């Protein structure tokens, strides 16, 4: 079993867990059939599916009047004033795991069109704006990263409804329960082909957020290029 002695507290740096895919020769799976053995092994804990977003994996943290927006794969801290103006109105401290992208003309842009988010001075055209899609909450006036994902998700929904639901800049990731192969296929067809998705993320509802690079509490299916 996973045991984590480290306590999270904003603002800090830590590994952002990704799927281990330990049952696979490659770290990728490209179809529901390929990922089904992982699902079967985790069904007793409860499994949910979410879109695998194609923006920037981001850790957003707040401590007092300080905001940190850190792009995990680019290893860069970003200044996105649209986010900060909203987040500074929240009285609580928090750590959020999310995806950051850009919505333009009602659609989320593909990764190739998000490079302006890496510039020093980020500006947006009149018909576009940044969007953070939230999918995990690790700290909310206290460390909760060792709680099961089902409990963290409940708190994320509460946090979002309380503070961010009315903002166009923040959304919460949809999810659906996976309890059969047919439901996995349905989720792949529903979430895997959205304009801001490159596949599907599967999550074991009983797992904590493990402060390491890879976890067996998650799995993924991606589109074959």
C-alpha cells in the first residue's frame, strides 16, 4: 500500500502523478480493448473516466495573497491575469491539478495553437480566453492528497461550486462511471473525440494522489497518430 509521509502545503513543488501502465510493454494504449485488463483489475475500487486533455498540465496553488500557476511539462511558472483576478478573491488556500488551454469561438484550441501561453507577456485576441479545467484538489485549507480520489472529487465539486462555477475561465472535468466493457467503449466515444481531448484517462476511485511520477491508480488511452 501507498504510504506518504510528506505533507503538502502551498506553495511548493512536487511530482505530478501520471499513469504507470505497468501491464504494458509501451506506456501507451490505443483502444478500449488494450486498456480493459487494467479496468478489470480496479473495478472493485470503482473506476471513472475523464477526457485526456491536450493542453498544459498545470498545478495552481494559492497561499494568502500569492498565486502560483505552474505548467508541469514545460517546467514554467506562468502569469495569467484572468485566472489570478478570480483566484485572489477566494479566501481559502488550495492546490489544484488541472489542464490549461484556450477557448476561441466556442471551441478549445489544439495543443499546437497554445504556444502563446509560454510567452512572457500573455495576451489574448478578442474572441479567445484562457480556460482551466479542474480535475483534482490536493489541498483545501489542509492537506487532502492522501484521501481516496472519490473524496477529493467530492471536495473539488464543492470547491468549484462555491468559488468558480460562475467564472468563464474555470470548468470542472466531466466524468463517467466505468463498470463494464461497454461503458468503457461509450466513454471512449464520448470523451475521446472532443475538440480538447486526445483520449481518455481512467482513475481508480480508492487511490490517493501519489507524490511520485507514476501511479497504478490511473491509466490512459490515446489516439494512435
